[in-house]
C-alpha cells in the first residue's frame, strides 16, 4: 500500500523453501505495468529449473519466462547477476542477511502489540537506490498466545519503508493470514502451461482393499504416491499434476498427468538436464509391468499389478466404471509387501 498515492494492491505468497517452489497470486499491475490486463494472475516459480509459469486465472491461458532476478522471492547471485537465487526465509522478510538490524521496542499497529526492528538500507529501490528506513513489526509472544497462535519464527504483521532525500517515498506492507505450515505441493500446479502433445494421462491400479488407509488420509496418500513416481522416474514433483484417486473393495485407481520437461532453460546456477517425457513414461511402465513399483505407507508397501494405461487428453478414451471392475477382476493376485 502507498499512502501517498492511495494505491492498494494485494499479493498472496506460497513459499516452499525445501522444494524450491514459490507461488504468487496477484493483479498484474502490482509490478508496475499500468497497461497490463487486470485479471487475477497466478505465477509459479520453479527454482529447480529457473522457469516462471504465469497463468491468467480467468482464461486459463499460460505463458512462461525466466524467473526475474529481482522480486519478492528472488535475488541475483552475488557472482552472476543474470542468475536467480531463491531468498531464504530470513531474506524474504529482511531482504539482506548482511544488514544491521536493531530492536526498536514495542509498538501497536492494527490493534496488535508488536516488537519492532529497524534498519537503514542504501540499495532500495534497485532502479534508483536511496537511503531508506525499514521497520518490521512482529506480533508479541503474549499477543500470539492470547489470540491462540504461536509461530516458531514469529508472526509478521507489517513492514514500513520510508526513503529519504528530495523525493521521499513511503510504502506499507500489511501481512495477513500468515502461517508456517508446509505448503500443499499441489498448490504449484503448472499443468495449464502444457499442451496435450507434451503431457500424458496415466493411470494404474493398486490391487487390494486399502480404503481404511486411503480414506482418512487421502492427501497424504497422494503425496506418498508422488514420492514413489518421482523416485522411479527421476522427474521433478512439479511434473506430476491433477492426481486423482478412486477406490473400492478390490483396488485403488490412481490417475494423473505427467508433464514434459521445462519448456525453456532457466536462469539458475545448477541446471540439471531433465528426464524426457517418453523415457519417464517408459520407466514407470516397466516398473509397473514388472510389479516392482511400490507405494510405501508406514511399514506397508502397496504393489501395483499387471496394467497401466497412457492416454493424452486430446485423443484418450475414458475407462467406464463397469470396465474398471472387469479389469480389476482379471488382475493378477497381489498381496501386501512388508518392509
């Protein structure tokens, strides 16, 4: 928010440092493009490949580009300004781990008692650096306990930036709905950025009655399937999309879209060549046909059996429910594998 110009913008951030993924939901003009469309936009930054996927939420259209080296989530490498680096959790809030931050005391903002830290910077904004005063507001521990919220790192409430000089600027960032939960990996969906000829619709069966395992923890089970798929095929987790489960007393049916490699070479230091789609499909098919593909749930491993199907969304045919049961009945006998 800019009190001087009375401009108010919003930005929702989903930050997964472990998997090097960030999602930004915003209106395009938040980045200063007054001529851009005002549709809500979702942008996924994959720092494993250095590629940003930008999706118009209303139309579903998608484009891709290099991750900007200067942004909310990225900064240039110290020895190569053309390559992007994912900010750490500290850098996300404080921009630079090298700055000298001083505790200023307790203040109240938005009706919340906060501990406030202050620092001087001379490198912001990046296009016209000037001396600026930064203030970070974090809810006091006592207020968090009263509100029923506790955070290991702290609960950020607000950031104030005031520049000095002949053309001072004042920016105010209010932070809402903050949490430290590990993001759901399915939040980083880039499937709309892939045409039918660069993705495959895949489904396979896990024979047996595991409803008691799957029903109470379907999201966890999907994540375990994701781990198995990426482990066997050596593809990035972001290339597994739209996973769905169906199950009855005889089997679990898993279906998902396997996406191709990143469409362009990204701007990260350690760029690794990705497994092509055809090879990844072949690896998975061989593992399933040989009954070596396993999904581990605690100490129980669920083995696949004799069938897997690959279909693309453009030409693929759907398997009707009656056919599902018939195929499941004909599947070879498989039991739980204990590890």
